[in-house]
């Protein structure tokens, strides 16, 4: 079984420790969720569990990682782009060989995942499948090796609602040890029996890890209760201490005044006051020691995001009036028919549906329809960030380009303001200077939101906006989006997002 002793992982670029002195061994059959803010090293940690060589290019590892003969199955967060053109039967060669996995078991797994069994033998390239279909195929290939320790990095990304329910049931039913990262709070609540929380405290200069053998909701509630009680106790201790200090100051001022008023004709009185002042000074030193022992608020890493400025579109104003007799994929495949969509000012519409039904294609059609409008300001957040984010630019450059309604502001005062803003949402100076392509998916998602907020958009087109954000950040994002006075059209499989942000739903059927 996996065993770590005094494990420390440090970024080579800036020397920042992601985790320090981590000693851990999962229990047999444990389902452990790794949570934490974006960029805190969750993916790096489970890569190291699988094979430390996977992180050697950018991180230094010290301490011990031993798998004790266990066979790990690892599902990366993103598929290897080099495999996109590979036929699916070739990609699944190990699974199809039946050497490790019986054909009947393979058939059952593919059926449970909603993958037609005959498609496993198709010549169709892997990259032609939808994102959710690719996750299922990658998971199927991983299972073919029959691992006894399963490592999953964001397995819920790109899965539709039926597949998410399947994934939850699958994880919950596994007898193997499962260590997984997920931003889906419902999945965390339903699947995790233990939590490993990675934090960066003291302004992201010090790593901290917390291991809890409780479910996700219980862990969050206990953590919030602990933080709240510590803050209340610190406030009460500080108030009581200030009362003591106020009494001390009155005593000091009175003795000091008496010292200044003493006459030469009363030398014995002066000696008495000098002794009294010595006692007062000793009292001051005792209070200073007491100050150091006061209860302190817990230094916890909390999710932060700036709010959208007040914006609104008249409720009767037509934002979108779309009539599509047919919706086709770029290759001509018919996805949907007879889509009639009317969206007015202030509407919050969520588009749902199974993988491959055309949600992202529809969003692109909507973006085209709104692209030439001059009476509204539209901002887009695609599912694939590389469509709009320049990978070689740094966060400061990107945010600069979004100012003034997208016209940009390249003055030095703007640069100072941007760095202050990025710092307020937990970007370190080193992260502000990194190319966007080196940032985590969650950090890039935050940059999209900052760009939309500063760009003054009143219509937001969001394709899976919460898929890369941490379970701590997502409640904050849902709160500011639900309060957004403009129009939102979003694609989402996030059940809490659909419930809290969506006011209307367009449910697309299967292809």
C-alpha cells in the first residue's frame, strides 16, 4: 500500500513548498478526496504518488514515497494531445486484449458507462469523441490494468449528469483505495469518506495540510465551526486584554504624574514612587507576555473573488432570439433539431444535456449571433481556455488587455492596480509573472472572471465555468453570478450551479 514519510514537494521555479513533512498512508478501501485552492499542488501530489518522474521537470521531491507493491491506476486531468488522432481500438489495445480484463467485464463496464461495446473496436480517432466520452474511454483503459490503488485527477470534468451519477456510484462501490481530486461538491459529498486539504497560508508562503477521516460536508462544517470559535475567542480575549491595558495605562499615568510633581523637600516620597514605577514596569512586561499568548484567529486560506460591478439590462429587452431548424457539428453531424431560444435582459439560463448533444456547438452559435451587437457588451468563457487565453502572456498582460471594454490600458498605474487586484485573489508575484500556459486550470478560470468583471460585460456566455475551480472557490463564484444583474447563458453539469445560478433551463436531448 502507498506510504509517504516526511514528503516535501517544492516548486523549482520559485522555491515555494507545495507540501512539507507529509507522512501518510491511506487505509485499505479508503476513498480520499484531495481538496484545496487552485495552484496548491493537488495534481502534483497525486502525480508523485503514481510516478515522481511525472513532476521532476518542475518540482523537487524529498522524503519517501513507497507503493509497497501496489499497482496504481492514474487518470490525468487532461488527455495526452498526442493521442487525439489514435483510433479508439488502438488506444484501448490493452483492454481489448483481454489479458488483464475479461471481455464480459469490459462489456459490462462499457455498458455502465454508456459506451456502445462495438464502438471500442472502431477506427474513429479518440479526439473526435466529446470531452465526457473521452473521460469514460480513458477510465476504461485505466481499469484494464486492474489497479489496486486508483488515482483520479478531476474525473468529473466533462461528464454529463447521468455519467456523474454513474461515477459517484462507481467510486462509492469500489473496494480498492481511491484517491481523487474533484471540484464537484455533490460528488465530494457522496463519495469521500476522508479529506486531505492542502492550503497555502501566511500569504501563500507556508504550506499546510490537514487530514480528516470525515466526509466532505462534515469536514467543511467542522472547519468553519473551528475557525468561527477561534475568531470569537480571539475577539473576547482581545477585549478583556484591552480592559486590563486600560487600567494599566491609568495606573502608569498617575504614577508618572506623581513622579513629575514630587518636590525636593520629600526625598522619601520620591524613593517610594520610584519603587512603585518599578512595579508598574514589571506589570507592563507581564502584559506583553500575556499578549503573546492571546488566542489568535486561525490563519486559514479562504476563497476570494471580486464582485461584478452593478449592471443590468431592461427585463423586456431581447438579448437573444434564436431559431435553429438544425444544429450540426463542424463535421456535418446532425446534433439537434428545432431549437427555439428567446433570452431577455436579466435572464439566467443554463443549458444542460448529455455529452455529445451539441451544447458547446450551440454556445458558439449564440456567441456568433451576439458578436455584432453594439447595444450589449458580451464576454465569453469557453470550455477550452486556449481558444481565448494567450498561453505565452502573463496574468498582468491578460488583465491589461481586458480593461476599457477590451481596448486595454497599458499605463504603469494600470499595471500597479492590476498587480494589487491579482494579489487580492491570491496570486503570488511569481504567479503573476508566469505564462498563462503554466498556470492551473483554476487560476486561468479566475483570470477569465476577472477579465469579464473588469471588461464591463452585461451578457456572460459561460461554457462549464466551474469545472476547474476548487470546491472552496465555487460557492463564491455561484454567489456573485447569482447576484449578477445582467444576462447569463451557461452550459453546466454542476448540480449546485444549476440550482443556485440557473433560473431557467434548456435541456437538450440525446443526439
